[in-house]
C-alpha cells in the first residue's frame, strides 16, 4: 500500500457540475447506472490530492497538517473511504497495484466497515443468520430478505462451509467491533452458459443498505469464479418484499425481467428483477484480474 499512488481520472467522469458550498454532482463513465452522485467538499479535496504523486500515507499526513484540530483517525477513515469508493467507480486509478482490489475492506462512519467474508468468518456468519431466521423478531429498521427458492437447511454449518470454500456464494458483510451487523449474500451461476448471479440473503440496517449494496455490486465481478453480466433478484406474489426494499431495488437500477406464472407451484408466481453490468465496467474488471491470474 505504501508504494501505490492514487490518480483522480477526470476522463472517467461522464458528467461533472459544481454546486453550492463546494459540493459537486458527478456521474461515473464506467458506472452510469449509479446516476448522479453528490460529493462533499472534503471528498473533492481528497480527489484533487490524488494526482499520482502521493501515497495514501502521504495524503493522510498532508490532511493532518492542514486540519490539526480534526482527529487523525477520522482523517484516515475519510481518505480510505473516499479512495476505496471512487476506485470502485473507476474514478480513481492507481500508479502501482490497486491496494483495494483484493483487500476489499472499506471503513464507514461510527466504527462500521464493509468487508468480504473469509473462511474465518464462518461461525459469525452462521450465528448472525440464525439470529435473523425468525423474521417476526427482526428489529424495526432492519431490512430482511430471503430468496424464495432457498431450501431448508441451506445455511447449516456444513452447507455454509461448502459455499465459502467452493466460492459458490459470496457474503458481503457490515461489521462493527469484530461482529457481523449486516449481510448481503449473492450466489454465482451454476451452469457455464448462465451469467446471472442471484441475491440470496439481505439482512442489514436500513441506513447502511445503500453502502452495503453498492459495495456488493461493485466487488462481485472481481470475486466471481465464473463470468457474470447481471445480478438477479427474485420475488413471489405470495411473499412480496416490503415497500422499503421494493423501492430500494428499483432505485438501485433493477428492472423487471420476467414474470413466471405458477413457477414454484401452489399458485406461486416468480418475478425476476435484473441489474445489468455495463460492458466498459466488465472489460475493466477482466483487465485488472489478469494481474492476479
């Protein structure tokens, strides 16, 4: 990480406009589905420092000298979060190896962080899923979703271990104090000629769902052992998702792809929503992954 130097690539912005009080509206060329993003003056200042001449640690030192009254840890979190987020959007590139490509950890506010599950997270993931199995006990403000095609016992310790070791399902975690506080899991296609990954579980505080979903969406193609081109989300007429999640998936860019009548039997119709990745983004992923093959 010490050798890597970030570069703010303005050419990768499809749209950029300065707003009031130092805020900017931007759109990523590689991720146009994110639509317009609002960035604050601090994030903009961090991006302007990312000119390819400084390492992350040098940027942290620069900010500490500029803002001596701000806590050093807060400065570090702001810089890591900004560089990680905009690296995923293709707006920041790197001189040297991208330090976030296979590190996959992104800090958030209030001690929370985003990460990709590893084998040593198995027990914590199993405990967390079990704690949320009774949806009637899920606390208010927690988004909870279970894919309607999940089979009984699919998240037992044995099966969960197989999923993690076989890389057949990726688990994206919201963590705090070394404990899982939220999760999105996405399974990879089984057949070589299928290219749709599928959302299996969503358990996340509402206020962090946007962060966790974007993190999951952007890192999944880097992790996938099979090529993917889209993420699918399933819903049935018998068990529709709540209004908060329904509104969220549409705002996130999912579009209704198909409605299959009596697909599951017993009068259960299956509706499939899809979020497609752009060709430019997938091409970029393939190029960056070549470094690690």
